[in-house]
C-alpha cells in the first residue's frame, strides 16, 4: 500500500470518529461545513485523495476537535494529497500563452496599462489587477497586454496559472519554487519555506526587467508573496474576485463589450462578409449573448464550424431563454461551465442568495428583497450580495445599494433553483410578496391626507417622510407591482384592496406611470372576489381615472366609469356615483363628445352638492374645476370663469376636517384653472400671478403631474406679456418635465418654445 493510500485511510478513520463523537449525522456535518453529503461520504470511505486545506478547515470548524486532533486531521489530509511527478510549473511552463489572433476591442484599457508600464517614476513595481465577471476575457486581455509589452521586459516574461477557480489552487510555495528555478536559482539554493522563497524571489527580481502574469488568482493571500517589492518588474494579475484587500494595485475592471465591438468580434471569427449579409441578425445575436465576449466567441465558433448556417437561425435559437445556455457551447467552450466554476466556490448562504434573487421582479433588486426570498437576515443578505458582486456574479448599482444580473448569469442561476424544494420556494415567494405589498401600502400612506402611514412590516427600516417613501416606491416599483399580482393570485384579496386604496393619493403625484391601470385592475378583481360592490365601485372609479390619465384610453375609461356608476347606484353611494359621472365625462371629453361631457360633469356636481359628507366638498371642487375646463375648451371662457369662481368660494369657505396644506393644494388647482380662463380671455396680466401661485404650490407639494402643465401655462402667459428671457427658461423647463411624463401637452410646449425663439419674445 502506498503512503498516499495509508494517509487516506488515516484521514477517513479520524474524520468518522470525530463526527460520531460530535453526535452528527453525515447530512448535519455536510450542512455545517458547506460540503456535499456525497463528498463527505467519499472522505469517510477513503475515496478522496487528500482534501484541500479549506475543506479540512471547514470540517474542523464544524467538529471543534481538540488542537492535536485538528493537526492530525490536516497532516493526514496533506499526506494524501497527490504530488506531481515533476516540478509543477517547471519546463512545461512559464512561457506566455499564445496571443488570441482575433482579440477585439479593449483598446482604452490596453492604453491605460501601457501608460502604467511606462511610468518609470511610479516608485514601486506596478501591479495591475484585471477583474470582472466570468466570460469577460480577462486572461485573453492580460495575454494580449503581455505580448504587446514584451519588448519592454527583456529579462523574462513568465505566466503562471494559479488555478484559483479549481479545487486545487496553486500553493504560493510551489509557485515561488518554480519561478526561482526559472530565474536560474539552483535547486539546492531554493529555501524550503514560503517566506524564505518569497524573500529570495524579491531579491532576484529587483534588478531585472521582468513581466509576470499571474492568471486566475484565488485570493489576496495566494498572491501577496509572489509580488516584487522593489525594481521595475510588471505584474499582471487576473481574478474573478475583486481582491479588495490587495494594497497598492492598479485596478482594471473589464466591462461588457459595446454592441459594435461584439459585432466586430463576430466578424473577425466568421468573416465580415457573412456579418454584413445579415447585419441585423448579427446585432440581435450579440444582444442575446449579452455582449459577453465568451458568449459571442462561442456563437461565432459555432457559426464558423457551420459555414452554411444563417445567423438569423442561431439568433432564433438563442431567443428561447430555456435553450440559450444549451446553445452557447462550442466544443469545450461553455458559458454554463464558466459560470459553474464561480458558483462552486461559494458557500451555501451565498449560493442560496444568488439562486433565489433570480425570483426578484424588475431589472434590479435590493438586499432586503434578496433576504426575503432567501429566507435569511438582512445583514447576511447584504454580506452575500457584496461577496457575489466582488466575485463578478452580481453587478452593483453605482449609486444605490441595489444589484442586478447579467442576462446569461440570471438564466444560469435560475436553473439552479432546481436545488430548492418547490414548496419552500412557493412559500418564500408568497411571504416576500405579502411583506413587500405591506411596505408599499404603508409608504404610499405618506401621501394620504386622511390617514397616517401605518402597517409597515418592519418599522425599524421603514421609510421616514414622503421623500424617502417616494424613493422606495419608485425603486421598488417592479417588485411591489409583482407582489400585488402574486398576492391576488394567492387569494389575499383584502391585502390587495388595502394596498391599492393606500396608493390612490400617491398615484396623483405620478400619474404618468402607466402601471396604475394594472394596479387598479388588480384591486377591482379583488373587490369582486370578495363580493363587495361598494369596494368595486371605488376601485372601478380609480381604474377609470387611470385609463383616462395614465394610459390615455378614453374608450376603456368610459366603459369602466359606467360600470362604477352602476355599482355606486346599487349601493346608494352618492360619492362614488358623483366620481363615476365625472370620470365618464373626462372620457367623453377625450372622445370629442363635448356636450355629453358637460352634461356628465353637471350630473357629477349635482351628486356631490346633494351629499352632506365633507369628502363631497372636495369632490365638488374637483368637478367644478373639470366643468370649467370643459367649457373653456368649447370656447365658453366667460362661463368657465364663473364656474371656477364658484370653486374659489368653496375653497374660502373651508372644509371641516381637512388640513390647511391639503386645502392649499386644491386651491392651487382652482387658481390654475382661473389663470387659464383669464388667459383665454387675453387678460394675461391677471392670469400670470395666479398661474405662478399655482405652480409654487404644486412644486412645494411635489405634484409633478400638476406642476408641469401649470409651468407651461405660466410660460405661455409670460410670452404674451413679452417677458422673453423668463419665457424661454420657463418653457424649456416645462418641455423637459412634460417629456419625462410622456404628457399629451409636450407637443404644445415644443410649439410654444419654437414660436418664442422665432419671435425673440
């Protein structure tokens, strides 16, 4: 029996004894140590040839044996590790790998690296760390750079594969020995210990112009002893990890290719004529590859091997997300395999966060969403997300604590959800949706004048004040909208209604969001599922509003308002009946049925006048504003002015139970209407101060959906008054704001600005 076989037996026996003494099953120990049950079973049966130090350290941490036993376990593992038959990197190899002939792009990064190499006043040997997600071509870039700079380093160009993504990363002692021998140090003069070898290597290198490529570094500890301390040697390090603890290194974080660069790479491999013949298919193909160099190269290699295959055919195959990673393979090149190397280095919590985060909705997600989906604490999710970003598996937002996937990495990670129990996944998604929806409702209540912001599932981290609430609602819009749909599908109808009800005041501030129609369709469905005709009337009215103002579909708005009116009449709800008449009139106005719109608004005002509730006064005021606007659009500006004066009287009278700030907002709406009436009557000097006051009130309240039309009307008044410079400034701001909202009046702003510029007014 060989020495290695004996060592394997000793390791297996000792591991089994220690596990039983700790009272752990194989499954329990495997979970604690972060290894698979199968791997642990192979260790205990003597089938594993010397587990690596990291694995042994994880087992020791889980078993907590006495110090002597821990040392014995490591000695047995070390003795069982296979020994190379020759010096690991000698003779076979420290030469630079061949340059990739079809290497494309990265010129700016190459120029930066050359500048670093030419900076002879740097004071220390430059170390350049090349990082980025799997598949970016870090090694190809470093090799291209090394060949480009080779003439500057006549005393040697060495490349070492540090095997950082493999199960057996190179030991610094091993690498140093090989480098020393390559530098001409006799075998007998090579020290035995790592520290001695590192010192000697630095001494040997300090007087030489050498280039050292350390490819695929695992971590900082692996490479620190390999770095020259003085002299002019250049060290290039590539790693999938950010190696944030590496001091003094110049960092080159490679990014994705631009589309034109990806197409150029495709053309260099399969020929420019073939690309030119199917230019759009080439662009589509690189988009489906996510502009990831490895994926583009694989697609190109596949096409090169099939000269008759059309690019459009491959693009169509890649368009199927379920097959995309299967298609992206050419011989031993596989996108999936490249990602799997990085995934295999993660500990179980990080793997879980990566997999589960693919369930988040929208283009990015927060650590809180990741924590909810993974069933872990927020703190652990934050740590895992940072680690995943450092390893290039997630892309961090540059301004906020949010993360996103590269498209292909999302597909890869989503495949791994097969490792999770389906019932547990469904439960995690349901709990995440309900938590998210509860927070969304509580955040939206910051904008409700009648209710305080209550009901947040975690008061300690809840948004404080309207500004933070709006920021959260905007950032998490895709997530809470998805949560609304999932909560509805899971049958939690009251939670859906409560959330939508909480949001209806907030929706006024961002009525350019088309998603409001989606929100209120969900709440109408929830009301119907609960059999509540009153709630149905309320939410049908919200939906009619959304059809009219958010998605600009007056046909749907009219039909929905009529449904709301029927439900309101059935339940005797005057308030909702009045709103239904008003929303129906708004749709009729947009359909060009002006006289019917006036009749509808008059019916709405009559309903609200009949209703003694304080809420009806606000509704009446809103209706009068709309009625006057309708009359003005029909050329009846004097009648409109009289109607809006009635609204002004309501504002002055006050409404019991409403705050001064809230009433000021409604008063601003009336001032805006009065200003427009006066403008229509060419009484611009009277209109201008009213429009300015309205704009100031809307801006103070953060009501951009109202402030930008008011800004446009103020700009129009200023133009008629001959206030040139202020006119252009105001109109330019209005045009920007209306364009951001995709507002129907943005074309009017363009015309006014053009005419103002042409006239010099």
